[in-house]
C-alpha cells in the first residue's frame, strides 16, 4: 500500500507531469483558438477550457478521427497539485531556495485567482444613452424567468427563477412563489430557438400551443445572440392549467390570471443589481480617418451610491471604473434604433472577488525572481572574489 502511495506521490510531483500538463495546455489552446472561428468564443471556452475532458479536434482528422483529451479544468487542477506538492511541500526550505519558493507561491496564487474567477464571477453589460441612469446590468449568457404582478400603477412585485434552475433540458422544472396563488412548470428548455407557426411550411413537433411551436436552432457563434425558449404551464388555484411559450425574442411578456390578480411571465437575460447608480453625462467617440473603425471612445459618468453624493468619473478603454467589488469597462457603443444620431454607450460590468489577485501574484513572482537573482549574483561574486586567493596559495 505504501509503495503504491509513494509511486502516486512521485508521479504527481514529477517534472515529467509538469511537461505533460504544459503540452496539454498548448494543445487545448491551439485547438480552442482554431475552434472559435466555427463555434464562437463562448462555446470554445466552455468546451476546451472549462471542462475536464473534450473530444478534438473540431474538424475530425480524415473526416472521422477524434481523440478524448484533457480539458482546461483538469490540466489546471493537476498543475496546482504538481506545483504545491512538488514545488513547495517536497522542496527543501532553505534561504538559497527562498526565491524559487516565492515564484511557485505566485503561480499557485494565479491559478487560484483563475478558479475563483471561473466559479464566482458575474459579468454582463449596461447600455446607456446620454442623460440615462442605470443601477443594474444584464448578463451576456445567463437567463432567468421573471414573474411580475401587475397592479393599477404597473409592476407591484417581481419573483425570479434563476438560470441554474431552468437549465434542466428535457426534465420538468417546478417553481412556486411565496404569497402567489400559482405554480410554474417549465419543460423543453433550449438555449437557442425560433418560435414558428404551425403550417405546411414547417413540420411542427409536439406540443403546439395557440398555433405556435418551439423549433430548436443551432447555437450562434456569438453566444449573446442566442434566443432561448421553453414551454411553460401555469397552475393556479381553482383554475385550469394555462400553457404558453416563453421565448427571449418575444415582443411582450405572457399575461396570465390567478383569480383577480394579473401576472406577466417573461424569459429574459439575467439581471444583476449594482450597489451604485451610473448616469451617462456625455459619450465621445472618434473613428480612424477614412474608416468606420473606432479609434477612441469614452463615457463621462456620474456615480451615486447609497449616500446620494454624485461623483464625476471618466470611463474609457484601459481605464475602468472600480468600485465596491465591481469593475465597469468601456467596451463598445451601438446605435439607438429610435434615434440613430444618439448612441448607446456599452459598459461591460464584472463582479469578480479575485479581481486584484493576479496583480498580487505577479508581485509575489517578481519578488521571488528578484531574490533568486540577487542570491545568485552574491554567490557568483563570492566565487570570483575567492579565485585570486586560491591561485596565490598555489
């Protein structure tokens, strides 16, 4: 038993494993980069870098040959084990190795930062016209179902079914809401779909509701353009079940009744609240001469937190807004369909608990390299200084 355990430890801490991991990361990066042209950045990232295994390449060799290969999650986990066990625990802790130990600590910190970013970060965007304010941002990829009660003055209250609940594929997702006399059943969720009318032009699968059905579509290369859809059944107390289709491309939410109360159901991009409000005061952009390629764009904004005190700030490329654990980048701009002369300023928003960890890890690695270099330099000076004395003694 001890022999097998010793062999396992030796394998996990070996230099050969480190070489294998680096080779696997090279292959995943190469194949994932090529695959972006076919399946898009988001799907390539999920397949090659956010998985334990994947089948590659995207275009099979000889038209049919593909291989199971280790994905980014598995490779990075093995790299962390190899660094911690082989480069930190098993290595001799001496002053002469202090720099090497610090460099290994820095790389491990960088790996942990990447894991925290993958597991806990929330990202999306907020689009504002000049004079508009916003205190929430919309996810790029995640969905949610919003149940809202409608009163005389509009929305009274809102309940949400999050993305992790509705992504159940062919299974049935059931949701109930406190104080609401109805239950919700979701079936047939697909990440991209068209809602089409039944007729001779289209072979309609089951079910067909009010003459329409959900037709699954291929995923878009730009994942933000996907339009998810699902079937929904509303079961209200003392009433027959009501069935409908929820589709992100719908022009208006679905209205249902439960007794005297009126509700709307909507499948939409997930929305995240901000702990502060952003007001766009002015948006400025420039193009490269003679082209429609943006050269520079920036947003003059006013930020207000719970205190209500306005704080003027400038957001532009490579100069983001950092506040309360959130980072807002100037990512792009787009036309307003109603007024083409007015432009939406698009701010990419990220809440990443490990936002500054890569900086800290680079500082640790730099310090480790400096200590190692200085130690090597002093040892070299000591050897060179001792040479003439040795020659005189001879």
